[in-house]
C-alpha cells in the first residue's frame, strides 16, 4: 500500500494550530539567542537515516521469536514498509539490504519500486555469521579469520558477490560485521586470527569500485564470549587503515562494553577521518538492539554533540552513513522504527543548539560549570516543534505515530498479507 499526500494533510490539519503556537514560541526564543532557525530546520530535513531490510519484521530473543501480524514476506513488501515510514517522517529515505536474506530477483523492478517511494539503497551488508543453504564450507569456527583457506575464500567470495549486488542497485558501500572469535581459551591463536582477517579484508577491499567505501564494524562479545577478532574501535581502525583510504570504522551504539565513552570514540575517529557510519539503537545490558533513545537519551545527545562538531570541523572525514539497527521483539516494528527516527532527530536538533563558540571559550578558561550549563541548556530544550516544522516542510506528518495509528496502517497490512507471514532475517 501507499500513503497519499492528502491523507497526511487531513491528519495534519487537526494539529496545525497547536503546532504553530509551539513552533512560533520556540523559534522566537531561539532567534533571540542568535540561532538561525531556518538553517536548523533545513539540516533536519536533509538528515536521512537508512532502514535495514531485516528490521521490518519482528525480532527475537536467544530463545524464541514472537511474530508480528502482517510482516513483509518478501523484499518488495519490505521496501513498501520503508516507503510507509518515509512517507510519514520524510527522514527514512534509504534502504539497507542484508545479503543473502534479501537478494533481488528482478533488479530493475526493485529499483523502480524504491524510486517510486523516493527511496535509495544505502550500504549492503554481508553475512558470514551463518551457514547458508548448500554452502560448501562452514563458518562454525569463523569466516575471514578461519584457519582454513577454503573457508576464508568462500567468505571473501560472498563479500565480493554482495558488492556486485549493491552495485546493481546503486549502493556505494559495503558493511562487514564478523561474528569471528573464540569461545574457549586456546581455541584461536589471536595473532593468526587477526592477520587472516586483515588479509581477507585486503582482498575484499581490492574488489571495491572506486567510488565505494568499506565499513568495518566491531563488537566486544557475542556470539563468541571469550574473544572476538574485531572487539573494539581501535582494532577496526587498524584494519581500515591497512586496507586503505576507502575503508572506515562503523560504530554500532550497542557494540560497546558498559559505560564506554562512545562520544570520545566518535570524536577521535572523525579527527582521523575514519568514521564511516552509525548504527543507531539503545541498550541496558549489552547489544540489546532497543529503540534509539529509549534507555540513554542524554548519551545519544552527547554523541550527536561530537558528531555535529566533527561535521563542522573535520572536513577530512567523509559524509556519514546513518542506519537504525534494532530488534523489535514486542513492538510493532514500524512504530518502533518511527520512534527511533524521532529520537535520533531530537538528539540531532538539540546538538545543533549547543553554542560551540561559548563552549570552546569555557573549556579554554577551565570553567567546568559553564561547560555543563551550555550542554544542559541545549539538552533541556523541547525541540519537538522543530521536528514537526521540518516534517511539515518536507510533506510528512506532524506526528508520525499518531498518523500511523489514525490510518490503521497495521490493520491494512494484515488485510493485505494475512496474520501469519514471517519476514526473512533476524
């Protein structure tokens, strides 16, 4: 199904008066403080976050998966779901595919469908953490790090296939996340595993088109709990450096040990020109893949503060690839994704309100209290009317969740697809 602009306009009209009052009040306040409100709105409109194809169905736990009615059962339906989210928010203008879960059967038709929904294809993601049907070799003991050359060659070939698939869709980057590691002491030689991984990545890197990037993800643990070959940003950074100038580190917010200073990681990577992208989610204990901003909203704001600073002051760092990576175990997946988009935009908007000149001056003077006050002033600002204005300017819904429920979109999807469809992927 496809949302008509008239449907959004009708729903927006009911909230227009309240929105205008809130927006005019905040815009006047910000203008008096010296902010260019139109410029902030423009940046919010331009900010786009990719939706991964595997996030349109229900997620699961280590012990079970609880399906959600009306799930998309094929790639076409997944793209249609992203189209619904984008129509409501105008901030989800890209799709990120995971291969081999979502290999197009008809590339031309898939590209035409995406284009009709104003969607592009973002990074393509390889999968060497599962054994695929009819695969000759097994990844039980790792993929790119494996002691078996045959296994490594199979994993390399898969990544090269993924690049080819993405190239046909207009994607410009490959994301590599490895489950490679060990479960017990002595299982792996750490140096051999690292060197095998570096050599494998170097081979994949040589297969990148000239205008592509390689994004190397990291994770401290899971599914292997004794050691992971790429456990932290430093290891990813080393691997990317040796691969070359088109290789970068990718930060997933859930892929850190408790209390890690992610904003500092972000800052240093941008200084070195090696931050390639972001996977947004939130966590309480580990890689929980919860709705962005649902657990640590202030941490998300602090990360965005460094991102905004880096985007303004680190021209050596490329434009970043943004994506949500979440697992919707008990929520409607589309509502969960909309909530994440809202939280991401809120944090971005608040970071745009940090007076960076005043903050730098306070830092140089050693005025720690003033530094905190500057950050807190931006964080405590209610920016929701700015987001609403940005959505209105882009032709989206003032309140995407309310519009989603008002249109009864989940019921329409159930009517079209049935209750017991299951999405491929996680």
